[in-house]
C-alpha cells in the first residue's frame, strides 16, 4: 500500500451517512493497457468505506486528462478538477457515487489512484485500541483504517493543545505504563516515538503546531 497515495485520498471523503459492502463499486474507467491493483483489501477514511485501486499506464498527459473528463461526461456526472504539486485530481459526482482519479506523470508513464465512495453511507469509525493513550483534549483530524494481506493498519492525524516536548514525555510515559516497549533503533529521536507490543508496532511523529500546540501522526499496524 502506497502511504502517500493513501493520505491524499482523505480529500475525497465526502459522504456521511447503510454500509457499503458486497457490491462491485463503480470506478472511472481507465484507458486500454492500464495495469491496476487494489490499494487495500478494505479501506476506511474518517469512518467511510472507500474502494481504491492504484494504476499505471503509458499515456500522454493531456490525453489521459481528457480521457477522465470524457469518462465523467459519459456517466453524466458533475466534473471537478484540481492540480496539487503536479498531481492531477479529477472528481466526478454521479449519485450515489463520488469518483476520483488522482495521478502524476513520471516520464511517459502515469501513476495514480482511482477511488470510489458512496455518499449515502453512515459514518462508522472503529474504536481506538484501549492501550493507545491520547490526551483528553486530543482532536482526531483524520483517521485512515486499512486491512490488507493480514495486516491491520491505522493512521491518525491528531491535534493537541499541549507543547510538543511536553506531549512527547506524556505519551512515552503512558505507553510504557501500558506495556509498550521502545524500539532501540529509534532511541534519541526527539520528535519520534517508536514502540512494539506483541504483534503490533506503533510510531508517533510529534511536531509543534503554533504556540503551545502540537500535531501528531500515529501509525499503528498489527500483523
């Protein structure tokens, strides 16, 4: 699973209200000779099920862009387009689906992701592990939950009204009290906490976010 593509998908999490399962989700069609593979067996972003497939294809940039414009028109969808640091982001709303193509060029080859979500879903976030300590005032800005090839992964983007240095000390003590054990390779890293417990691994990257505030990226995987 490519984490940079996975994180970009959060921008297209538009639905918030029936669970989407057991159906073959709609995706924007790709040109001939496109190579595709699932991004994850099961993927949730902010409690919403998303179907995502990564792809690559030899194509001219403008022709590929026009292909997705025409694909949306054939679906009689509402089309949107943006460009983010070289990434083409093309959206197509065709109720009940929100469809997205997100891709960039490397030489003569386009690499990207197709995603699809149902806008009539009910948001259902899985509970956080009991032994993952977070301050009472922590605000979860983004929650990505994936299951793929026997690995359960969780990525959280969190805002906390505590200075970064104080937060790191608080989190490290709380984790050790819950029988997490530090990774020797990461000892001495001021902004990173890396720990293991049984068959799980946890990384926390802590940074300042204004005066007396912090942002934390939490990556938790279970094998």
